[in-house]
C-alpha cells in the first residue's frame, strides 16, 4: 500500500481516538459526530450548567398534545421550567398547533428538548391534515427494500419540518402470532429476515437524514395474544427461540448503528423476568441482554410507563425508578416527574445506583441531542407547514409503496389480468360501506354494473343480489370495512364469505381484500384473491389497475394467514400496456406547474368562453391529471365531472373515419394512392371519382370546406314537410333531434349533394389542389368504408375498437346508452332544430345523417379518448390486443404534405419553430391530434409519450362564441403541460447537484 495512504489512515485513527469517538468502555458511540470536539464542549457546558438534581430531568419524556387546551399547555410548561425535563412525546393534534407549541416549549427550556413521536406510518399517525404512509404489514409485502428507505427519508423530512428528533419506529417485532391484538398489521411480517431487512432500510432512511430511529418492542412483542396497553402479556417461548427469531432483527440493526431501542412490558420467564417485574423493569433484560450481551450503546427507552402492562403493578414514580435501575436511559410517558426524581435521589443515597452511572446516561442523552442538532436554535417556520410535510413528492412515494405492496394470492386459471372485456358481462359488489373510488376506477376499464351489500344484510338481500347478477358472468368483489381485531374475525361476516363462494361456483369472481392481510384466511378457497392490505383512495385506485393489467403485481404475502396462504405467497405478472393512473411526480412532471391549468380554465369559464370543461393529461402510460371544471351550462344546472360525456365534433374524423381507414389499410384492403372511384363505382362520371384517398385525408382534394345542407330542407325558415315530421312515422324514422324526424331518404340526399358539389379551382399554374380543411371528404370516405365492411361504421367501430378497448362512452348516438343528464348540452339552435341540442350531434349535416357521420357524431369522455390515443402511441396495440399495424400508424401520423402541416386525417403542429397552430407552441413537431368545433382537442406526442385531452361545450348556448379560440385556451394549457416537464427536470437536476 502507498506510504502516504498508510500515514493518512494512522492520522485519521489518531484523531478519532483522541477526540472520543469511542465511549469510555471502548465501544463505538453511535452519537459521535465529525466535529466531536465541539460536541464534547457543548455536552460539558450543558452538563455542568445543571445541578445533579436538575440533570435528572434529562431522563424524562412526558406526553404532550396539541389538541388540548391552555391548562395542558401550562402543565407541560411547568414541568419544563421546574423539573427541567429532557423531552416531549407528542400525541394527537395538528401540525401547525404542534409547531407553535414546540416553538414555545423550546423557548422556555433551559436545555433544548428532545421532541419525539410514535410515527410508524408517518406523522399522520398522530396529526391531522397530513398524508399517511402505509402500515408496516403493507410494507412487508414489498420486494424492493430501497422503497422502505425512501419512506424513512420522507418521514425524516416531516420530522425536521416539525422540529422533531426521535421517531419511535420501526416496529421490529416478528409477528409469529396471527391473533396478536396489538402488533399484527404494525409489523413487517413473520419472517425474521424480511423484518430485519425492512427495519434496517427504515432506520437508515431516518438516521441518515438526521432523525433518531427507535427499534421496538424489545425483546419482541410478536408472539403474544394480549395487549400490553391493558395487561402484561406472557411469552412462553424458550430463550433459544427468542434469540433465533425475536432478537435477529435487533442484531442486524445494532450492526448497522441503530441509535435507540424501546423496551416492552412483557413477562418472559425464559429471560428471567418475574411476576410484577416485566422486561421494562428487568435488569437481566435491559442491562444484561440488551446492553452487555448484544453490545447496544445507543439510547434505551421504556415503553410508555402509563401502560397497564406495567402501571397495574407499580405506582407512578416508583415504576420510573425501577425502570432506571433496570438500565433504561429515558423514562417515557412519566406521570409523576417530581416524585420520580425524589425516589431516584433517595436510591443514589442508598447506593442502589451511583451518581456516576446516572451522569453517564445524561451525557449520552446530551450527545444524542447534539447529534440531532439541538446545539443550535431552530425555530419552526409555520408558513405553509402542512404543504411542506404533505407534498407532492410524498404523495407519489405513498402511491408507489401501495402499488408495490399489492399481492395476488390466488389466480385460478390465470384469469387475471382481465383482457377481453368485450366478451365479459361485468358487475361489482362492495361488501360494507365505502368502495366508491374502487367502483369508479373499475369503470375506467370496462362497462360495469355496481352493487353494494351492507354488512347487516339479510338472506333476502343475498337472494335479491344474486337475482340481479344473473345476466353477468364476471363479478369483482371489494371487501371493505375490514378491522384489525382477530377476536372479531377482522370484521368479516361468515355469511358474506359464503355468498362469495357461492357466486364463484357460477361466475368469474375476483375478490379484493381492502384490509388486514390476516383476514385473507377466510378467502383462501376463492379462485382469485388480491390483497390490498388497507382501505383508502390509493388502494381503491390501484386495485382496478392491477385487475386489468394497467400495472404489474408482485407483492409477497408477509405472513402466513392459513395453510393455503403462507408467508412468501406471490403470484406476479407484468403490465399489459393499458392506461394506468398515477401522480405527475411519478412520471417526472411537476404538480405545481400543472395546477396552473386551473387558472386558465377558470378564467375561460369566468369570461364565458365555455360553461365547463374537462382536462386530462397522460404520460408514460399513466393518467396524471384529470380534472373537471365548471358546469354543464350557464344556469349551473349540474357540475361537470370526469364522467361527463361531450360532443367531440371533428375529433370524429380521427376517432372514427381515420381509424377505419387505418384498420383497412393495415390489412391491405385499402390503397391510399387509389382514387375514390375505385372503391365507389357510383362516383364514375362525377368530379369526385378521381380524388385520391390520401388527398382527401390531407384536405388537398379540392373539396369545399363546408356546405350548409340543412338550408335545402327549410322553407321560409321552417322545416319542409318533404324532409321532416314532428313524430316518427313510416318513411320518416331518422331522428335528428327531439320531436324531429327526417325522411329515410335523407342520407342518400346528402350524399348526392356532396357528390354534386363543385370542386375548388386549383392554384394558378399548379396541377394539384392546395390545402383547404373540409368536412365533405368524410361523407365520401364513410360511404366507402361502409360499403367495404358491409355494416354501419358505428357498429364496426364499436366491435373492432371501442368494445375491445373497454371503452364505454366513446359512441355515436349516446342517448341509446346514457341519460341526457350525463351529456353536456351544445347549442340552443334557433335556426335549424329550434331547440337546445343535448345528446344529439351538434353538426347539422351529421344530425341529418341520423347522428352517425364520418366528420361528426362521436361523443365520449376524456378518458376514452386518452385510451384511443395511447393505443396510437403504442403502435396500434393496447391491453394485449393488436388493432392496427404499427407501420400504418406511423405513416398516418407523420406529415405527408409539402403544402400543409397535415398528416393523413390527423392534424400536426406548425412545423415552424415557435409556432404551434392548433397545438401548443412547445409541443414537439412529432405530435399529432385534432380539434373539434364544439371546443374539443386531443393531442399525442410520441417523443414524450404524452397525451392531452381538452373537452368543452363552448357552443352552449351560442355557437358564434369563439373566445375559447381567441384567448388560446386549449393551446395555453398544452404549453403548461410541457412546462411542467421542463420545470420538473430542472428541479431534479438542482436536487441532484445539491
């Protein structure tokens, strides 16, 4: 080895040795800092500024609340000022209230206070208004322990923001007893290695970010059937078993520099505890086992001394002394500090414990305080505190944790993920209250009928529900309101399970357990079981995604729940390229920037550019933004929701006609170079026969932009009796609007008028028509398509696109499927239809066509449009179904014209830098999409794997209102979406540098 390297190593060793990085006994000090001389100086200055009696206060931490009144505040203040207590453990309250109290308490304390909390799943375990991380049993199902570290890191951030220093977590109990009433879901599971690995990850996430971790409940509370809050549990396991199982995680943690341990109130005869002297008070356990045998040099905390597991046997003050004599460093939840101090002083005088031993513990506490940064005054800044500790980053991490925990315990015949929804008749049942989010997200993946079965259901209710299910073949069951009480069967009703088992004999049944994993024992003979561990918005959104393959599943059951479902059970599968739902941060976008969309849309509504709107953003196959704004009309008759169905107007061109042409082209049935007359012989001898299909798609076929054909059917501004009737009658069956029926010959008349229409003149000196956006070509293409497929285009699309993709709302003639209340109204048409148009296509020509036309007529939600665009981004594949040829998709979405920005059917951004045309200026030039006259837009960017959908009914009540276009609402939103990516990337780069 290089001589200089040896010298450097020796110098470092000498420095560490001389500055006291090792304790007096020679063992490593977990609280030694790099500036150990400054640390020692500070510890000495604080230590010698107190009398011995005052120093005793450092041994105590008392309970504090931020949801109690002035009397409680003053009682705590009195203990701080008169007894010089060492710290506080906060319980229930709110973040800002606690921060204000912490600032006050620290300001009146002679020695900085340790501030601690039981925050096993983050500070939401005690505080309101804060995001909640998953419970440890949920985390135990995750295979990637790095995610647990990230959670510890984020919880450490919460602690630092709140001026706290010690988290009484993780729970490192190996939960060997399924009937454990107090640990259970709070443990990582029953496998010691899994518990140890995840405990180490959690601990490091905390400690490497400045917060002291605490392993509990020593020596192991995992194999009990009693709760130490109410009694003293007895553990009859041998010392060999305890050493092998319960102490295994502690040894791993201590090897990784664990800083503190909490000792439980347990009676364990094999470890030498005696009746009335549980482990907290046992010198054999605290000093002998933990400190000497296991070599632990960190802080030793008692569990709360007010718990019945110890307080039933000893009075306040007396129990504190006994705990101190056993070897504990800090007495938690002390109920009578003055009495405790008197008894400790008396014990010192009697020689039961030396002052030197107590002083050593006080010094250790002070070293820990220095390590935690308490040598500096740090006032908590309360401005936007809740936002800082419940931030978008936390939200994304929480979602990732729940997603990674989802465990497929049973999958009979590989039924999951569900693929061919169009072949299934699907229903869902929620057992108990809740499940609204679960059922809403099931609707994202197929056509569901939803039912609810209350917990107190009678046999008549079961029979009635079974009767309602007779027309279905697939039932998804959500088991809600699961409790954590093994004595009460976790809230599971035997009759409910019997009912599900009965259903599974007739139907494809998928059961999702939203709650305690141990409750899965009642479901171990069901065919398909997904364990979601907890019931909340995260899990209710995730479960449908996993059921339908929008997300992968690979969670592992962390505990044995029955002979059939043992610890380690895991059935995994990959995602199958369906749209999922996630947070912007999970795909590298910034929520704060995206939320600027709110301002743009709300301004548009305020200036009456549109009464309402829906905006959706998807990236990397995940919907990350989906919001509804405003109302269906200016009378505020109903609010817009993400399930509101809109008239898509010209988006029909790309979601209907263009899709059909792509379908036929993919299969070699259409040649884009051929003229229309090749496929429509009836055009022979007309000026339309020689128009090439590709020119029609690019709007370069010389067709007029738009012809108001409806004027041909009016006489003196009224409906001509040759064309319309107010009631349905033979020969007049095409419904144009309410109480308006057109002649059955109307479609042929329209087609004839299109064919007879003049072509535009070619530009001077040119042999090719220039670009002119036109509806007329879509009439011609629709006729061609329907002749080739031998069925109406709406039926063809439903069978070959919309149903296989699980799209329920993307449809022509929406009133055949949905109530009008769900459909946004369009124009109050005073000229043609003489009524408010709602549920009927707004475009007059399409309406005269019976609502099914090549250029207009489609209705749908933002979600269904996003699915279609995701299919396009994936080269014509979606959910394991191949709909289009990837080469065809590429050809149709690329620019094909030297005269315009247009692709085949699709619109594209302006090719000139800095211009966007119908797209945002920041959209990549590879983007493709389309807009609609009613105030709609849809765009996809293959370079960024990005989708943008904007839906509105800006034509309500008057189609002449063009302020949506005038104020660039749709394009401004598109640019904000790109800004959210740029901003996020910049933020990420800055964070990496720091």
